[in-house]
C-alpha cells in the first residue's frame, strides 16, 4: 500500500468528489462511537464512485463502503485506509410508469426514509413498512434489511451494482434482477462480497383517491411503532443480534428472560426497554460495545446453550 497522503492526492484528482483527511468519524455512525480515519472520500456521481473504487483497488488501499452508518460499530482506533461514503449519491426519481405500475430508482446513498417520503408524496404504495428505517438503500440492500416482515428483496425490482467478483480487475456496472433464491434472512447477494450497490429500483403501485391518502397513514403507523419501541431514544444500531427460529423465541426475549436488560459495560448498556438493543448512554466506546456483546453472548451460551450471531458489523 502506498502512503495514504499520496493516495489522498490521487483521490483529489477525481472529479466530483470530496476528500477529507483525518476525519473524526463518530458523528458518521448512529452509535456515535469510533476513531479517526485518515481518509474519507465522498463521491458525488456514480462515475466518480466507480473511479474511487477502481483507484482504491489499483493502489491496494484497504477501504470500506459507508452508507448511513446505522449498522456499524466503528473501531475506537479508526480504520487504516479509505472510508468511501455514499451519502452524496442520494437522487430519487421515477424512471418508469405503466398503468398503476411505477418504478422508482434511488441512488445507493438515498436514505430509506427519504425514499418512503418521495413515494408517499407521489401516491406510490409498497414501501410503507420501511418508514423510519435508518440508513441508506445501498446499506439496506447489502443487509437485506427487514421491517415488519417485509425485506428489501420483496420490494426491489433491480439492483445496479459494481462487481469485483470473479476475474474482473476493475469495477464495471451490472444489473441484478433479484432472484429470491440468492437472498435470505439478513443476507443479500452483496453481503461479504466485493459487489458494491450503486442504485436500487423499487417496484411500486400508483394509488388514487382515498387509497393514496392511506399511504401516509400506514407509513406513519410503522414510524409510530418504532418511536414507541424506543428506537430513537439513544444512539444505537437497532437489533444487535439476529433472530433464529431454532431458539424458539425472539432474541430480545431470550436476553430479557435472563435478566440482562440494563446490564452495562462502560457507557454501553443493554437497553432497559429492549433486550436486543444496545445503547450508548453518553460516553460509550466501541470497545465497551464489543465487551457488552461478548458478555451477552457468553450468558446466553452458558444459560441457554444458544450461540447468538451478531447483526451489527464491527469495523
Ligand atoms: C434505531 C434503528 C433501528 C433499526 N431498525 C432496523 C430494522 O427494523 N430492520 C433492519 O433490517 N435493520 C434495522 N436497523 C439497522 C440498519 O438501519 C439497517 O441495517 C440499514 O439497512 C443499514 O443501512 P446503512 O446505510 O446505515 O448501512 P451501513 O451501516 O453504513 O453499512 C452496513 C453494511 O452495508 C455495507 N454497505 C453500505 N452501503 C453499501 C453499498 N452501496 N454497496 C455495498 N455495501 C454497502 C457497508 O459496507 C456495511 O458492511 C436499525 C438501526 C437503527 C439505528
């Protein structure tokens, strides 16, 4: 790997890109933890996004893609490489309309909530369950985010992505027509691969009259449920652990049943109001969160015999 200062200069030669050196990263994550990254790059067009990825590859710079940062615990010691943020790639538009069938295309950095609002304003139904889901559509596609029994694979028509799997030495544009067999619970064809999502097309239905006004009501009811569950009370990353049918109960209930709600390590605490959420009570570090995750896993392993699997991602 070349010197990161030199690499920063190379990133700066790409058009339509913002390069920030030595960025304090905690404000970029919903958990509000994490150290400094030497290089934060924010492409503003899909072309500059592809150029960034190809530059990082050719210069052998370690990098990762940052969406909304709502499912990540970013290390206290930062990331020794480039963080490529999609936040400025946020255009949302209608790209096809035939009768009641409408396709909305969102660039990967568009917030899911902004996409739901766009649909509501345009009388389009289909995404209401995702109202209030923090983060971007690129991150949601990567995670196959699931809200109120609806997953991204249920609502995406096409995913445009750049691929470095197989023999390609550069990222090129491709389109995936979601094949349900490639998706599963909290797993997509992008998870743990070198495929990068740059746009998602959603299939929606145009509603008229009273049905159109019900879209906003339905979306608001899902948002209310999140608010009532305490999702936005403290910095967090939503559910910490995946659910598993074999456990016979939701993971939150299992953790609750062991009396672990309220357990704390430093500033990280198992939410007093939800067993499967860890909150930052003010001064948590990433290592506090990691230690608390390990503590909960150990308790569940020893007392119930189940091995919990993290949904949150440690970087
Ligand atoms: C209060 C709260 C409630 C939540 N509720 C839910 C919920 O109901 N259901 C649910 O599923 N999740 C939930 N989450 C978790 C989180 O919001 C989702 O997983 C979300 O989809 C992550 O999107 P993001 O843009 O923030 O991704 P990030 O956290 O930025 O990234 C997550 C992963 O996706 C990768 N990634 C991001 N963008 C791209 C891209 N364009 N191409 C390839 N890889 C990419 C990242 O590298 C990383 O590996 C919740 C989180 C919070 C804070």
